[in-house]
């Protein structure tokens, strides 16, 4: 797999940046899920004032956490590709 030949310099820079941010993506995913669960626990169990809007906010937070997890998985793959590229040099 010859990555250097098929990617432009701008794409290589993007690949390297995304690979470096994998920890940030994982932490962001975990943090948004924790916030969503905390929000659910507070408004569902403690305050007992859950309504449709608050439920929608919880769903949006969980979807955001899922998107960050997907970015983390992509960053792991980018890191592996970057490692292969470095070995080929």
C-alpha cells in the first residue's frame, strides 16, 4: 500500500492531525455520554420533570458521543496507516 503516492500534502497533514487527536476523541465521547446519563438521572429520577425537550437533548448528547466514538475509530485507523507509511520510508 503506497500511501505517499496517492495522497496530497494537505491530505497527509489531515491524516497526521486526526491520528494525533484520537485520545481527544475518546475522552470527548466518554464525557458526552457521562453528561447525558447525568442529565437523565437528574431530570428523570431526582427532579422528576422529564419532558420531550429534555429527552431530545439527552438523545442529541448520546448521538454526539457516538459520533466522537466513530471519530476515535477513524483516528485509530489513520494512526495505523501513518505507521505503515513511516515503515515504508
